[in-house]
C-alpha cells in the first residue's frame, strides 16, 4: 500500500516537473519566434486555417443560436420583473463576458486540441521527431511554437466572431418578437458594454488559446511507442485543456470583477 502511494506521488511529481520544464522551454522558443529561422511559418499558417477559418461556420451557428435563446428568455422573463432594460446587460454578461470565450475554447479544444495531440503523437511513433533532431532542427521551434501561436491567434479571432454573431442573432430575434431599430439596439448594447467587459473577453480568449495549444502539444509528445497511446493522449489533452480553461475563466473573472 505504502509502495503504491509512493509510486503515485513520484509519478505525479515527475509529471509536474516535466510539465513545468516543457512550458518554460516552449515559452523561450515562443519569445524567440521572430528571429528564429527554424520556426515553420507555413505550419502556423495551416494551423490558423484549420483552427480559425474552418471553424467559423460552427462558431457562427452556436453564437446565433445562443443569442437567440438569451433574447427569447430575457424578453419573456425580465418584463414580468419590470426590468426590461436589463436585457442588454444580460447579453453582455452571457455572451461577451462568459460563454463567448468559454464556448469558443471548447470548440477549439475539441477540434484542434485533438488534432494536434494526435498528429504529434503519430510523429513520435513514426520517429519523425527523431529525424528533426538528427537534422539539427529543434522540434519545439518547428512543431510546437507555430501551433501554439496559430491556435492562440485563432481563438482570439473566433471569440470576436462569436460576440458579433451572438449579438446579431439576438437582434434578428427581436425583429420577430419586439421589433426595434438597429440604432436603438446598438445604443443599448454599447450602453451596457464596458471596457472591462471587452478586456476580460479578449484576455480570456488569449489565455484559453495558449492553454489548449500547450496542453495538446504536451500530451502529443508524451506518446512513447504504442499506437494505442495516441487516442488516450488525445482524450487527456482535450479533458485537461477544458478543465484548465474553466479554472482560468474563474480566476480571470475573480481578478477583474471582485474588488
């Protein structure tokens, strides 16, 4: 019993130290991105294409539906409480502050987190990473950094799209239930929106993108030799990435709004 506990503690400490070391190495290579010729800019462009551009349709549908649901629920409940004017504040709280960055992160984690962990895991099994090392190419510079930057930039942009489509979806629904002019709707949204709301949303999207990409690359390189490890690490990458995003969301919200 004691031996198993000791092995468990040793494994956890080893994984933690390995994770911190991986993070600091990645951070160093990321900061050297501009002047490092080994960094694959084509890899970064392809990552932005897959993570960002190809996910716009999914983000648009989710945000339009979410905006519609929020405005329908708000218009049916708030007038009963005599607080119809709070509908714009509700939109900002749900879409801009919280669910916009978080749902965007979930989509990115499900698509790109899985893809990155799977791709890197297969490269380890096929000894492609060893080939990079033999050729004098740093795998972190060529394989990891471009993906981290691509995913982070894409998450940031997708979050902006989510906010735009979400607010647009709620406006379209109001035209069927309680028609208002676009200028009135736009003025109401701007009145409820603050710089803190915008800053929080943007910071969250950057942090979530970095978390998802770092976790996915970390678990991709944790594959050792068996092909059966690849789907296991992909599942771990998505699960841990989502959990860390939720924890980061709570921390950022506390730092911004709890005085």
